[in-house]
C-alpha cells in the first residue's frame, strides 16, 4: 500500500472498501426475492434500490474511516483484512476532507433515489429511509459511543435493507419479511462484533463503547456464540411457523463454518494473531447463510 501515490485512482478505489459491499448485494437480493416469491418483481426498481443501497454502504465505510482517523482510532489499531479501516487516511493517500465529502455525496445521491421511491411507492417508506440515513451518517459520531453500534449495524444491514428492498417492489411491509430478515440482521451484528476484538484497545482510546469493551473479551466471546445460535434458531422458527418457505432451511448449511467460528472465538478471543483466520471464517458463515436464504426464496419461486 505504501507504493500507492497520494490522490491516485487506486487510493480512491480503496476508500469505499468494495470488498465488503457483497453484504448489501445479498440483503437487497433477499428482500427482492421475498417480494418475487409473493408475485412482485420490477427489474428497474431492483437495480435502482441496489445502487442506492450500495451508496449508503459506501457512506458508512467512508464516514467511519473519516471519524476513526479524526478520533485517532485508525492511528493506533493494527489493521487486518477484516478490520481496522481502509488505511487510506493514516497513510496520507487522501486528505480527511476528501473522504468526508466523498461519503457525504454518496449519501446525498442515495437520498435522491430514496425520494424517488417515496414518491412512486408511498410515504410509509420515508421513516425507514430516515432511520437508515441516520444510522449510516451518525454511526461513528453517536451510535458507536452509546453501546449501540452492533445493534444499529444489524438493524441497518438486516431488517432495514431487506424490508426496504421488499417495499420498493410491493409498496407495503409484511411480518413474513421481517421474520426472514431477523437472522441476517443478527449475523451482521456478529460480523461487526467479532471484528471489534482486535480493535478493542484502539476503540476504547478513541471513545468508542461497544460490547467487547463493556463485557471484556472473554464474556463477549460467549455473547458472540449466543448471537450465532440465535440466528440459526430464527431460520428454524420462521419455517416452523410457516412464515418462511421450508426450502430456506438451506440457510443452515453454514453450521459447520459457524461451529468453527464459535470455537475459534471462544479459544482465541484474546489472541489477535490467532483470531484473524477466525474472522475470515465468520465472514463465510455470515455471507453464506444470508446468501443461502436468498437462494432458498429463489428456489421456492421456481418450485
């Protein structure tokens, strides 16, 4: 990374952290697949919702980078492939103001798309968009310092994305969609949760307050496992109550990876170098489960 020229296209391309955007692609696809399963699908609205959602995700990544740099977090943390930010600002590849305005412009563009959907689909979408925008822009300023970071990460990249992408197809909300979004939301919280373990000391110095800091690493590792189990139970409960098609049980196909992630978290919670491969396993568990749920709905449409 040191050989990258400041202000270069490569530096700008690193800033949004595109490698993390598949999470949003899967969530929007899940919400759309649920709508299609119920007989609603508009290709143009799918792509527009996807683009707007990706803009919001980029806002989150870039604004987080900006505030973590300003608060000194990224200057003290040890970066991993899964945590510690993009590294663009600490290496002076871009100026902080450039990152700030990049994130702000992404959010403004997303707001235009959101306004369009409110006009064509109804005002009931507005509160969801308002909450999503607040979560994206003020995560670092407030939420991550109020012990609410993991909760709002799971809410934003879980129920809000799934319900929003469902709404732009159907013009309404449904309890079935909410139930289907619970496991993905819990899993997204767990994605952030485990990534906080290597960063806890830098986060604490930078003023963040989250579960790892409040509980300590050992107890937090137990809570991580509880969340993981809860996500799988949500899938089972959704099928048992007939609010989700039976084929979505394929989401349980990642249990092997989940077991490895849980075992690794409990064993290496205080050894960052050993935990790094477990962070990768956790990503596979989370994205794999969420993707399988979306695939399950697609299969349900076909059969």
